[in-house]
């Protein structure tokens, strides 16, 4: 009987030990995954059932707590700003009574920082994918955008803000994470016809309100495998119907060298494209003027891209129809760039949508220029200061409003290669809507001033007539006997 009791007790103890081991594994995994110490750790009673002494239970609980602390350090290293990283390091000195404990924490923390470095700054880094993987708010924002493309712009702004906070250089930041871009591009490319593909792409892009966000989206989709011609063609919608945009997408994606055009045709295409772009109301002349105003070669690069786009479309159409007449080039220009209206003069050198009230726009840009210049100047308290500041102000005002990213405008002082900056160190950008609103206010103020002048002048004339009458009367009284 004693042997039977001992065997039963042994089996119970073994089962309790197995259960305890599984629970320790679960608690450790939970702590490591969450960075939080579980609410209920092991108790002395848990140990007694498995014949584990209290001191061993205390050691196990300490190990579970350590796993949570290490996890918390790793999670912090992934999402902290550079300033927060330095503060964390300062809080773990490897001297004094806690040196050994801190040394292990520093080791874990440093290892996580090295992983972060590879993900954000390494040669093959994808900082957009990094913030989606490690920052829940970014991941949630893009999940919401997957259901509602109108939220894509907000998600991209959040992704950029987080990359900025994590110390990623601006030229390496990714507004649309490559992982998300690939998820958008793959189903588009699986569609059968250019019309279907361009329609699907437009259904996504049209819901992104901000022009800069649309531009960033298309750039990311290009990098994810979308043919560049589709991104260029979708920019012509909705002005162009789907079938026209689809034709442009196919033409812009073609390889000109595969067309086997005769030399005389190639020469005619080059001549017609150059002449078409050089007209005063065309983008080519605008880009040259923008370069001359700033000395910034980026505008010549834009001209080269627009020239290459037009030449590609004209070449494909010449190969299909054999037509090299200049009218065919003009038609291709209208298909590609017909939505643009060039506005030049009075300190403005920009392109805006056709139908824009250019007088109101120019008035608004002048008013916004004056505000920006005044904000940049120091306080003028002395006569010399006033004179010097006025000279600087005039030099700044002798500049030009020029196209910037996403349909915005930036003001370049005369011959300056870079635009005026705001207080945050970034270029001071103005949207079309802001310029038109400022123009409306300026025009209203001017109209009010004219109305006041119109009411004041007649009264002044009446008073002048009355004064003259009184003077004549006074003279008559003086000569009267």
C-alpha cells in the first residue's frame, strides 16, 4: 500500500511539475511580448505542489520580471527619439551598486539599437516599413486607408512625422511604405487592359486631396513596380477620359528605340517638340524662365522630363500613323499638358489649372509675398534701421513665385536658388486655394478703398467750391464802397 501511495504521489508531483513548467513558459513569453510583468506570478503554493522550494520560485519570478524589463527596453529602443535614447542611456550607468544589472540592460538595449539602425538607416533600410511594423498608430492609419483611400494622405503624413521623430533624414523618408505600395500595385498590374489599370489607379489617387501627397503616392507606386507611364497619365485625369489616359499610359510606357523610326522622322519629332514647348504660353518657356529667375537646375530637369514625355507620345503616334505634322505635336501637348495654364509676369512664373482667375491669383501672391518679407525683417526702430530694412525688403520683393511640389508655389528672391523659408526651416509653400483666398481679400480691400475714395472726392469738391464762393464773396465785400 505504501508503494502504491508513493507512486500516486510521485505521479501527482510529476504532473504538477510539468504544469508549473508550462506556466513558467507562458508567463515568460507573455512578459517578453508585452514588456509588462504579469499580474499573477508564481506563488509558494504553486511551488509546493511541484516540490519546488520558495527560493527557487522567487528566482523564477525574478526572471519573468527581467524578461518584461528587457522587452520594455527593446520596445523603447525601437520607437524612441534620439533625445529619448540618450536619456535612457544616462539612466543606466554601469558603475556603482547596480553596475552588473545595468551592464546587462545596456547590452540588450544596444543590441536593439543596432537592429533599429539597420531598419532605419542601413544600406537596404526601409524606414516606411519600419514605422508600420513598430508604431501601432501608423499601422492602424494605413489599415484604415486600405478601407478608405481618402485617409491615405493622413496616413502618409503620420508616417513621415514618425520617421522625422526617429531621426531619419528627410531625403530618405518614405511617405508610402514599400510594403503598402506593393499591396496597391499588385492588384492593379493583374488587371487585363490599360483602361482597367488606369481606372483603378485613378480611383485611389483621386481620393487623396493634397497634391504633394498624390505626388508622393505615385512616386512610391513607381518604385513598387507600377510603370511610370501610368503615374504620368493618371495626372491628366479627370480632364482626360479614361480611354485617353489609358492611351497615354501605353504610349508613355513604350520604348522609343523599339519603334525603329526613320532618321528623318526622329529629326522631325525633335524639331516639333522643341518648337511646341518653346511657345510663350507653354511649359517649356516657363521652365526656362524659372531657371533664369533662380539659377536652380531643377527646373531644367523638369523641362527635360516634360520634353521626353512629349517626344515619347509623339514618336509612338508617328510610328502608328506616319504623321509628323506640327499639329500632331500640338494635339499630343494638349493631351499631356492641356490642363496647365502658364502665368508669367508681375513676379509670378507658375502653371495653374485652366480657368483659374489669374488676376485674383496674382493679387493674392503679391499680398502673401509682402507678408512673408515683413515677417523675415527685424524690427525697425531707428532711421538707419528703417532705411536698411526697406532696402532689404525691396531686394526680397524683387523675386518670383514659382511652382513647387504638389501644385504649391514658393517665393524665390531674385537670383536665389532656394525659396524663402518659414520659421521651421522648411520652404514657405502656398497652395492655389490660399493664394486665391488672399487675392480675394486683397481685391475686396482695394474695392473698399476705391468706394471710400469715390464717396470722399465729391464731398471734397463740394467743400472746395463752397470755399471759393466764400472767398469771392469776401473780396466783393472788401471792394464795396
